[in-house]
C-alpha cells in the first residue's frame, strides 16, 4: 500500500494519465481519422503527451490553488 503522504502526487499522476489518454485519443481521431494505423498514431502521440501532462500538472497545481483561494471565500 502507498503511504497517504503521497496521495496528492499519485492523484496528479493518475489524473495526468487519464486526461492525456482521452485528449490524445480525441485529437488523434480528429486530426487523422480512425482508420489503419490509428492505434500506432495514438500511442506515438500519447508517449509524448503523458510526460508533458505530468509536468504541467505539477507546475500548474500550486498556481491554480493560489488562484482558487483568492477567488473563493
């Protein structure tokens, strides 16, 4: 079992995984269509997008938390 202190990091990694899969699937389908080679094109895009999504999540989370704290009571 993973210790509770890692729950926030694990959440961001899992959310990055799910969002990158969905976004790559949709964007690959919209850009190139769903026909021969779709899975390979999707996977090639996702391999690049997943690390970018993780970096973006860890970079944007503190900024977004501060913004949300300022605009909520």
